[in-house]
């Protein structure tokens, strides 16, 4: 089945256009959209930042990035020629209103008749000034859209300040808060798995599910960004946004449609049912830790405080494990275990749905009768696998059984289909004006209410974070967190 492709007539302006995210992810995504015929011939792609590069120098910078971040199998010299013709660069200072006049001239007199997406790949303190200066320069039309990269604040209060500043210029339905995890094919397939099949939804509740685990494991340390990371920490960097969004997709009820408002309504219900923790509950159910010196892939690595730029007095967490609870009819009594950390043994992101055991076994006591488990792997490879019990072949007496894994990713069926990167899907959705996979302001603020309770307790705590050696799976307290409930973390392979 070959889908019909309708090219999108939409200009894209990337503030922070010479930054790491733009070169590594955003511009390669636009190249692939060009390759697949999604971009209209007259659309413009403009990088914008303070650097005085010029168009030719910018195109050379982007080309060098493509050599690194686009595989040889996807490279096409003729395509680059076409793509580079629509690519330009304008030096714009986010806080200098006069510099935005150059951007307006670059977009041309037809600006108001064209859709334009402003992608703010900058620090969040520039979101408000950029939007204000776009409006002052006459660069906002009713169809203009703005994309905001995380982090959007460090707390509920600071998030409101940023969102208020953007809302003075753009209506909420034209603001796209991006979370690249939501653009991953397997995350979207979770919706298809749940709502396009009669098999799972009847058992998708506390009647049949024992616990849910969401893990984002990183092998890297701070990668030379110690100061930035120390100002954030693992809870703000991963859990408050990425992991709570994944939790929403797992726990949400059935939306009436896939329209943005219908999906958002169900996600908001989940976030508002998250039980806000008391200080005592934070101390018991929210584990924070810092990595110390250790060994990664046979190489000695320093501890967090000894990284370049590190400070010995830092109490910022590089690892978090949390037991979260939802107070609603569907999920009451089902723990949601969230875990993320740096300098862990392997890199992966996954969701594990642990079903309950059968109420009574009729099989031999020698059979290793395990409960069913659905494992949704988001990265580095994407897959969906269901663990089930199956008879061991042969003539053994008593019908012994063992666990087997069903692969639900259908690799043979889609072997010839290139899986798009998350940013390809999300950028194309912005260009099309589809906000289903983006985060509404209500979601951001509901997530901060829950996260702030944890952060506030940590900020006044006199107890230092736990320590764990680099290359381990975190502190012992993380394993005790699940063990107290008679559970354990899923062992990924």
C-alpha cells in the first residue's frame, strides 16, 4: 500500500539554526522530508542565530553535518542540490528587534500568504523575546506556528512565565511543545496496539496488570555540559517531560478520536490523577542518586563531581527511581515504576507492562510459569515483544511449559519501509498543523505540580543523594523500592 503524499507549502525558520540539535537532527529530518516528497518546491528553510555566517558558509556547515549524520544509503547529490537551494541563513539577535527586519526581507513579500513555522531551538529564556520581536516585525500571521524545545522552565512558576510570554503572541493551538519521544514509531504504535485491536484494551487495567515500568537508561555522563546538567538534574531532564508523556500514553483511556483535543483530554485525566507525594512519601518512594567513579566498557571513568567543570558540593541527581501511583478507577493499586540514569551499563528506553500471574497453575511444578509481559522498546532499536507461556515440544509427561517471545513489530512485513526519525514525523506534523503528538500547556503544568512536590522536598533535605558506581544499575535503594512491593525491575537484554 503506497500512501498518497501531498507536499506541504510551509517555510521553516530555525532559531539556533547552527546549533547541535539543528545540525544533528532538525536539518537531516528536513532533508528526509524533501527526499520523500513532503516539502513543496517553493518552501524556504532558514537558519537564524547571532553568528554572522552568511548563506554559503551556512550551507557548507549543514553539508558537513550531513556527511556525519545522514547515512550513505540515503545520500543523493542531486537531492542536496535541490535542498540547498531552499536553504538560507540570516543573522538574528533574539534580543535585537532591528535584526528581525532582515528576516522579514528574506521571507519576502509573499510572507502573509504562506504558512511559516518558527522552530525555537534555543535556551528557554529567549522564547519570549523571540516571539515578541517576531510580532513587532510583522512576522506573525494567523497561520504562523511556533515550536518550543524543552526544557520549558525549572518549576511550575518558571514554566508559567515562559508560557505566558509566548502566549502573548501565539494562540495555544499554534504553539507546539515538542517531545521527540512522542515522534518515535513505536510510541505511536502503542496507540495502534491498544486501540486498533480488541485483544489488549479489555485487559488494560488493574484487573489484569500488576505493574508498569518505564526506563530510560543512558551510558553517557555529562558530555562536557556539566554546568547545564547540574542546573537541571535527571528528574527535570527526563521524568517531568519524556517519561510522564510515555506514562500518559500507557495509562490514558480510549479517546473519542485521534484529534488533538480528544487525545489531550485523556492525557490530562492521567496527569491529574497522579498522586502528589507528601514529604514522607517522597522520602520513601523517590530515590535520587549520583554516579561515582567506575568502569564503562572496560574503561575507567570519573564520578559526576570529578567530571570537567564539576563541583564537590553538588547534590544534583544523575539517577532517579520513583514509584508513582494513579488515583483513578482503571489504575488504582497498580504501581508505575519510573527509572532513569546516566552512566548505566547499557543505553535503552523501554516500557514494560507486567501482567498478573494466572490464579492457579495446572502445569507441573517443574514448569517455570511466568506471568505475561509486554515489552515496548523505544531505542536504540524499536520493537514490541509479548512474552507468553508455551508447551515444550516433545513427549514429556505432564505438559511442561516455558516462556517464549512473540515479536509484534512485524519486521518481515515492513522490511522495505524506512522507519522515519522522530523529528521527521514531528516537524511534518507541525507543517501540516497537526498537534496530536505535541504537549499542551495544561499537560506541562499538571506535570510540574507532581514534579515540584518531589523537587521541593529534595531542595530542603539534609540527606545527600545515594551513590552508585558508573557502570552499575544504580543504587541499592532503587532495587529496594521495587522489592518492598514484592516486585523487581525487568532485566533487559
